[in-house]
C-alpha cells in the first residue's frame, strides 16, 4: 500500500510538472483527482478485505487502494488550501500540504505494520502483551 501511496504522489506530481494544464473533463465538468482517488478506494477496498490467503490479490488491491488514497489526500490538501485553479496546484502550500498528508498516511501505515509485527512476535514467543 505504501508503494501505491508514495509512488502515485510522485508520478502524478511529476506528470503535472511537465503538463500543468492537464484536466479530466466529463461533459462540462472538471473532475479533480480527489474523485478518481475515491473511486479507486471504493473499487479496491472490497478486494483488499477479501484478499486473505491470496498474496497476488492482496498486493494488487493494496497497490490500487494506496493509489486511490494518494490521489484523494493530495487533492484534499490542494482544494482546502487553495482556490482550486491549475496555477495554485504548484503553490508551496499545495505541494507541502500534499506531501504532509502523504507522509502522515505513510508513517501511519509503517506504525501499523510495526505494531502487527510486534504483536505476532509476542504471540509466537508466548510473552503476554
């Protein structure tokens, strides 16, 4: 999930650095990547919840879920802190806000992994929690 989270942030920010006026339009509506991210989260969450025992499905759904979360968090920071224009996407507050959101999510996931590893270690060693 961390690969999807961090990788998507880097790819999207890198792509938009070279093509800053890229927008997704459906009809007359400008669809921000917040909504694309939410669709990915909704699509991959059920797969992630049912991936137990299937490593391929677990990795794919974690990657998709992380990508959706990355898109949503980056855009969330941007839409809250700016006027929502293409030019404001590159303001320092937008960049640092997106980076902060991705960092918080990444450190949260690392913390959860460490907690699960410590719990598993305690269970196998017979030491009470």
